[in-house]
């Protein structure tokens, strides 16, 4: 077995462009890794080896013939070009694909075949990525788990709802994967699976062709092993010219420590890791300070409830057809929690919750005048033992509700040797600055894994 499956996406693109390898060789290397890891991890809902290899050969043939990525007219710019040429990628199984089933994590839609690709799939294909397949999601991207296991310990959860996407990258089966996040569906599984997880500023990435859970909160989520790869995939999906992550020194980086909001729900080893991270950044020259309670929006403590009402109200209405026609095929957990909350929530409560969220978002913009990033927990600790739950969502609820960009960085390991991420969030719209800060943080803090 060659070692191409250990290459990052940016390394794959460079190696293919220089003629050192081919899209087919890359695909074969990752398929070998999948053959080794998939029986235990079970990250894939759909994967066709022949289809993957045919796509790789097509990508290679296009360049052998001197062809480039197709554009409808030379008068329009082609921002992505060959930005993901030959890079394997997986998509969460709530994201529509025209040449693969999309089943939304439920038997209700088993075998469903969309007619077109979701926008994010089409954009990555245009950049000549090799779409390997569909990764496992929880039921309707909610909290009832699928079959996927944690790549570091199959007795533990990979997190959810983007369980398959995080586990596939964590197990080295693809260098890139796309999930979603309404509450904590990217950041938490990234922490549990030892990869970088990115939830962008809400609204930056188009969700056309992605099953809607709660449009007021839904976002795509990206998984990779390097910040450079996250930035590359973001540029392709946003549809902007691909650019390198800006360089910055950790010295002078203004880091606000905002652990107090959920500190008591972190285990002791995670508390120690978070403190160690802050100490290391301060030693490296960052300006590190605890964010006072008075700096947060007045209604910050109400964000969790507001998120619950908005997400549940919208989710229940989006699932009206399944509720009416397939009630018994919906898990008891989903019926008694998210759907129950949504159907019992009044329109007035929903409106009030939306108004509260927007007030808090505006106040957070002012808070970020004092800080470049906030350091907060990504999860309460290592992935819990057992597969019946995907873990505690509380560590991400407020940040998803506030629409801020977030990254989980795989900096630590817990007492059992499993990954523990540290989450950093930034002001809305400051995603590239967050990437620059993250690279500096990873260099200064060092990965303790």
C-alpha cells in the first residue's frame, strides 16, 4: 500500500499537478484505506468503488487531453479551476447527489435518488474533486444515531449528526468531507474524531440541495486535517478565488477565554487542557484574558432555549409530510423531543426567540471589538462510551445560534488517549482571520496528541 492516503488535499493537488501521481493512484490508495478501516468504523452510507475509479480516470483524461474545468462561457471567471483536482471527498447523506442515493438517515427515504446535485457537490465537482460517496448521518440530521463508530475506539460515539463525515476523515478514508451544523453537528464530532471541524459564518455557503432542518440556523460544516485544507474547500464552496491562509504571528493575538458559560459541564481533564491551551498562548505572546460576564449579550443565558424553539419549530414544519405519512418510522426519540417541541411551540414564541437571537448577534459584534477570537470548549471531554447517544450539544448551541464562525482544533487527548478538541470562534464574517489565528494557535499551543 502506498502512502498517498496520508496526503492532505493541498498536497494531493500539488502532487497531481506536478505529475508525481494521478487522480487514479490517489483514489486507489484511499480505497485501500477504506477497505482496512470501514468494516470497523462504518462511516459510509453509499460508496461504489467502480464509480470512484471511473471518476478518477475521467479527471486524469481531461488533463491528458489538455481539457480544463468546463465553464458555460469564457466571459465568466472560473474561480475554482482545478483547485480540488483528484481530491477524494465525502458528503453527508442529507446532501443531494444526482448519481448516488440520498436517504437523510431514515428508512422513509431509502433508495431516494435526487435529480440534481446540491450546490456544494456541484461546486466541488467543478473544481475536479472525486466524490467518493455519502457518509452516514443521524436520522434527519438530528440526534438519533446511525451505524458509525468512533475511529479511535469503536465502542464510543463519533458524535453527530455529521458522524460519518467526521469519522471518515478521522480514519484517513478521505482527506475532506462535508457535513452540516444546526446545533453542534460539526464541531462535536470533529472533537471526538480528532480532526479539524469548521462551521462557517451563517449564510456564507449555499445550502441549495441540502435537507433543511432549520433554515434560520443550518450551515454546511467542513472536516479536514489541516487549516489550509479547510480554507481551500471553503473557497471552492463559497465560489471565490482560491487564496492562501493569511500569515500572522500569535504575538498580539487577542484571545478571550469564555469557558465560564459551560465550564462545569467539562470533565476535569478537559478543564486542564483548556487552561493549558490558554497558558501556552499567553507564553507565546498572545494577549489572553477571561471575558467578563458583563461583556456578553444581556440575554446570553437565554440563547439555548431560543435556539431550541427556533430549531424545533422549523424542523417540525419541514417534516410535516413524514409526520403525516410515516409517523411510526420516525424514532421515538425524535418524536418525543424535537418534533414534540416544534409542534407545541406557538408562532409567538418562535417569533420572540428569533428576535432575541438577532439582538444577541448584534451585541456579539460589539464584543468582538475587544477580541480576535474566543476560546471555548468544543466538547466536555473524550467521546463517551456507547453508541446510543451522540454526546452533549451544549458546548456549541450558543455559538451556532449567534451565527459566528467556529473551528474545533484537535490539540489534546483525554485520559484514555482519545482526542479532545478546543473550539475557537470569531466575529461574523471574519472566517479568514479565524483561519490565520488557528494556524498560529496550532503552532504555538502544539498538538498534545
